């Protein structure tokens, strides 16, 4: 299951870090951050609760780059 | 500029003013004023400009995300201040300046990225904002998604068509430039299909919607464009991997530079000059920021994809744009790709009467048939059919049609029909391989024949030379059509290799064979109309579909979609991708080259921290400006 989220982040390197953090979150099969379009495309693992997973993703992203935002 | 950026600009200006003031203050004030007076004064601009960097660096350490540019900047500037305190030089300007210029660079970068993001989205701004739906006889302005299938919408001059449909009332000319890059307006009349995203130019039309907004062409395209560049190219992946290795490597390098030379000097019994080496190590850190690379490469691809879609070429991801640049083998499908896919009367030969008169007789005979050949003859005739004059129409499957027209016995059909009717005919030297022939006989006598063929698209005669110029080594045409017809098309277009009489499965096999024969780095692209070519489109390195405006299958199966079905756009797409890639490599070599030189100069002590920060910001500015060039495409 794939979902697209709008994000807010300032630099390309930070976007890469967010992508890495999202990928390593439990319940996320794959994640791609598109810095230029300011979008995060998350591919959830089967049976994952997206809302709960996205909360974790946001937490992990904030950890690596506190100046970022994901509009859930 | 948003709030955040305005605040940043203010911080930059204030810091700059304070620094100038401090410079003069230091010049005119008595030397006798002692520390920590200057230290405290200089810390004011330092914190104004750098507090967020310091905070981020600190948070990074806590969250075990040590190696980022904030960390580099924080260590470098704090280190420089500590050195100034230690050596009692009182030179704090350098640390503040490094922070200041770093922020100026960041500011510029954010500004440039936002600006180009806006430009590119404006370029692709084809989303209709509203629809005028007719409810109870009055046009009501609603969101396009609220209109259901089968409702009537009104489009006024200057408005975008919001939803796919059929014109039921009025006529207008349409500007399809946003979708196809084609500048010649297209005229639509009642009964014609109309696709969303076009702009009505001259008249008011009412349209019966045939699709929901979400299913309409425009939504499909927007979805595609917005999700493009999410598929990352090799160069982008290289850079993100690179920066993950690079930053820690530079940090350890700096540490080594600070420790090893003094220790060696100490062992050799000389003065270790710790401060000198620490200073060099700090300079090293400032130079090492990977921003220029990290930002410019996705920006280039984004701009390239944006520029291409402006010309009616939709690329589904940076990886495909990258692969396009290496296309050496181009395989075309014939029907619908190189030819119009519509049968047309292309010649009337050996007629015993006026061509128009013959066409009239044939059209009347064929008037009840739905065979594609009959349709093309009727449309070539173009005038009203008066079916009172025709009687006894008999369709003989696989042969043709016979009828009685104005008292004459007419037979229109293939050579088998002529043989069957016992009509003698001569093989025509003029129309070999041209297409399908419909012979006509009147009262048992041969009266000539009409040639119907699938026309080659207009203006593509020099397609091969355009492609060769764009770097394609070999062009191949695949078709299910007969050898003769295929040859005729291939000769006209100077296609290198032709395979005719193929079934869809054979096409896959042939593409597999070509794929196995080519060199490792070369790419093979297949261009087709996307509906029955889906397996081949998927199998090729790059599948290019003729969008045939509105064909979902084409848009989904392919990696690149040519919106206006013009095969010349394939050459354009290759040119754009090559330019894009050239810029990417320019930036990689340029940024890495300059950084390498500066790191070396910093290590041996020639470059100081000022030069380092200028190099860092300068490289980034140039790389970003260079990246934006990709938006412009290539000169036509």
C-alpha cells in the first residue's frame, strides 16, 4: 500500500536523512522522499497500521532533522 | 519569500551591520580595553546568526546524527573562537564571518530551490480550478471533482476544459500546448471528443462529460508528473551514498590533520605548533560541506523533467531521464507510431473516368459497410451519399462489395473479386507496396482502382537523421504488416532494419534478441502506441509510448510518454536528457574538483577560513545556477 504525504524540509541532504529514517521505521517497506516536489511516498508493509506507523516515521524524522514536517 | 526566509534575511543583515560597526569600533577604541570585552561583543552577532546551527549540531550529537553540515560549521566556528581566546589574538571576525557566509549560502540555496520549484510547477500548472456545470439550466461553478459522469459542463473562451467529454453544443478552437507542446490550435465541433487540460480559445462549448475528474486525462497526467523524479537516478543515489561516506571521512581527515603533524613534530623534537594545525583542520571542515552536490543533482533532474513536460514529453522518473541519454538502439512500432494508424485514400490509378466520379461510385457502393476500407473511401469522397441511387448491395466477406448504382453493375473489391467476376486487370506499377488496393469494375469492365494506405505522419521524413544526430546508432522497425508495406515505409524514413509480419509475441522475442546483442552501457528504447505493445514497452530499457491523448494503457505501461504522438519528440527527449546529464556531470566534476583543490590548499595552509567559506558558497551558487539551465531544454 502506497501513500503520498506532503512534507516541509529545507535542504536536500536533510531530505535524504528523512528518507533514511522513514525507511528504517517498523512497518515501512520502502520510502522515497522527493525533495523537489516536497513529497514523501511511503510504501507500507502488509497489515501495518498506517496512522501509527506514520506517527513513528514523523518521530524518527524529527530525530534526524528537527526542522522538518510531515503533513499527516 | 516566506516568513522563515524573511527572518533569515533580517538576521543576515543585522549581523552584517554589527560586524561593520565592530570593525570600526575596534579600530578607534583604545587598545587598552581588555578581554573579555571584545569576546562578549563578538558573541552577539555570532549567536544572532548561528544559534540555530549550534542548536541543530547539539541535537544531532544527542540523536547520534553527528556528521552533518551543522556539526561541521559548529565545530569549525567554535574551534576558531577557542583558538582566538587561547592565542589572545582577539580575532573573532573569522568565526562570525564563516557562520554568516554559510547562512548566506543556505539562504540563497533555499531561495533558488523555492524559486525553481515554483517555476517548474507553474510550467506544469495545468490543473483546472473549477468546472461550470449546468444544473437546472444554469451554469454553476463547482470543483471539478464534484461533477459526475454524464453531466453537461460549459467552457468559456479562456477557460480550461476540466473533464474529458464530448462536445454537444457549440464549437471552438483548442489550445493544447499545455498538454502536447503543440502550438497550432485544434478545432472541435459537436460530436468531437475533447480532453481535459486544453484551453478553449474562441467559443463557448457545452460538453457532456464521459469520465470523472479523477479518471480524466488531466488528473492522470498531474499524478504522473507529481510522482516523477521520485524514481531516483543512479547519479542521485550515488550522491546520497557519497555524502554518507564523505562527511565522516572529512571529519576524521580533519582530526588527523589536527593531531598527526604536531605529534610527528613533537617526536622529531620540534615545536608542535598545535594552534596552526588545529586552524588548518578547522578550515578543512569548512570546505568539506557537500551541499553543492547534494542540492544541484536532484535540482537538475527536476528541471530537466519539468522542461521536457513543457514540450509534451512526460518522463516518469529521473532514472528514465538518465537512461534516455544512453539510448543507442531505437525500435519503432509502425502503425500508430510512424504512421497515422488511420487508413486514407492515397491514390486513384488507371481510372477510365474522372477520379472523383470513380470515387463517387465506389463510395455509394460501400455506403452500408463498416469495413475500415469502406470508411476511408466514404470519407475521401466527403460529400453526402444519396442512397436512392444504390440498390442490391451485397457484401462478400474477403472479396468486396457488389451493387447496382444508377443502373450499372458495380463491383468494388480485391483482386480475388475481380477474378471471380471475370474482370481482367493489369498489375499497377505505380502502387507497389503502397497499401491496400480496391479494384472497381463497371458492368464487367475494369474501371480502375483506389489505393488505401496508412499514411506516414507528416513531417517525419528526416526522423532518422534527427535521431542519428541525437546519438542513436541503429533504428529498427517492427510491424505486423506485410513485408512490402513495411519496406515502403522504412525506405521513406531511412530505417536501418525492418521486421515485418510479426505477432505481438514475436516483437518481444526480437527486442530480447536486440537487448542481448547490444553493449552493456547502451540502452534500447521501444516506441509504440502502448495498447497492444505493453509487453514490449515493459521489456525494453525504456518504453516510450505515443500518448494518443487519453489512452490510459499507454500512459501506464511506458516510462516516457509523448503527448502529441510525434515521433520526432523522441529525438528531442534524447537531446534534453543528454543536456541534463551533461549538467549533472559538470556539477559533479566542478564541485568535487574545487573542493579537492581547496582541501589540499587548506591542508598545506595556503587557504584560510575565509577562502574556504567563499569556495563553499560559491561552488554551490554556480552549481545551482547551472542546474536551472536544464529547465530551458535545448535550442531548437
